[in-house]
C-alpha cells in the first residue's frame, strides 16, 4: 500500500470512528433517556442494559465503518479511472 493510500485509509478510519461515536451517543440518549451509555464494569447497571448498549454500539460502528470505507473505495476507483481516461 502506498503512503498516500495509507494516510487516506487512516483518515477514513478516524472519520468513521468519530461519526460512529457521535451517532451512538445520540442513539443511546434517544433510546434510554440517559446521557452516558453504561460501561461493562459499571456494577450499578444490569446485564441487559450493558449488552444492549454494546450491541448497539458495535452495530453502529460496523455500519459506519463499512459505509465510509465503501464510499472511499468508490471515490478512489472513479478518480483512478478518470485519470487513466484523461492520461
């Protein structure tokens, strides 16, 4: 992988993580009415709440990561094809 591609991939990963974290925080607040999601080590919260929060967080992170990386791959492909067509 070229250095430019590595940098773009890293940037997309950071972008997707930040976006997923923001979406999860908003989704958790809407679903539970609480500002903070439970931590697995929070003994004041029940198993159901902990596992639901983890499942929601994992699903959102996976979804956002796939969407961002897919969009990046399509953009890279289009630009590569366009530059070859012009060249």
